[in-house]
C-alpha cells in the first residue's frame, strides 16, 4: 500500500470514529432528555427567569432590613457580595427537597456567599413545624444549629418531642440545657418574629429565598442554585 493510501485510510478512520462518537453523544443526550435528567433549554430558561426576577421581584430597602436579624443562624462569609436568606419550614417537603442542594452549594461557595436562615413554620399545614423551629433555635443557642438543622431534614418524618431530644444527643448538645430551653419555649418570640418579618416582605410559602434584594419562591435544585449564585456574584 502506498504512503498516500495509508494516510488517507487513517484520516478516513479518524473521521468515521468522530462521526460515531458524535452519534453516541447525541443518542446519550437524547436519552438523558427523555428521562428528564437533562434539559437542552435549561440555560436559556434560567437566564430568562433570572432577568425577570431581577426586573420584577426586588424588595425595598426597608424590607431588606427585616431579612437579617443579629440572632439568626448564618453560614459563610459575613462580608460576602451575595447574601441568601431562606425562610423555611422544617416540615415542608419543598424545603426538604432544597436542603441537600443548598448545603452542597453552601460548602462550595462558603467564602463567597452568606446564608441566613429565618423561621416560617406554617402550622396550619405542618403542626410540628413550630416545635421543630423551637428545637433548632435551642440547638443554635449551643452553637450547633447547622448539624441540628441537618438532622431535622434527614429525619423529616420524625419530629416528635422524643425525636428532638434524640437529635440533640446525636449532635452533641448538652441535653439538660436543651430540654429546659425547648420545654420553656425560650425562643418562641424569635420564631414568631421570623413569621412576622416574612409576611412583611411578601413570603407566602416555603421555601422563599432572597438573593440580596431579589425574592425567589419555591424549591431550587442544584443547577438552579449554581446558576443563580454565579449570576448574582457577577452583578
């Protein structure tokens, strides 16, 4: 075989392999779209949603002052360009769906964002949400809000008094102090303040987020959270 034919054969084989690889990728992508694992228009949808949010969902400076209180549980950099305030209900399934993705991005962007948690227990729907908020506040008093917060979402179907004590033991709280705090409802006023502040700034359900001065209501997945964080950090 001549050298020219050999080179031509190699080029042809490379082109064929490229075509095959492209077809395989297209088939795989189509399969992911069909299974709901990928959205070919996600970036465009998110960008459109982001533009509308920034244009139509800004809250007033007076409202912004209500979002953060000195005693609210926080995570991340207090001097960050982006502050994310979440009004949550520990018994809300949509808060539970957002919990995992939010914790992931919190760790990833811990030096670039600050996350603030405010209570918004909706007792009419979730009778155990208010006690759960009280228990989490008692954990916060001992510097263990976040591990306790995680336990409440890990075991969202188990929010009886005995469960709250067990979670206190699991995260290493002083059990006697926790019991006294919980039974006396020491932080009832703080939880009620969260409800009141939430209503004042237009919270209608949980979870409701405020990315700086932009209100975003509803569960968010990892892709949406990543997209929003990156866009706000670029503003």
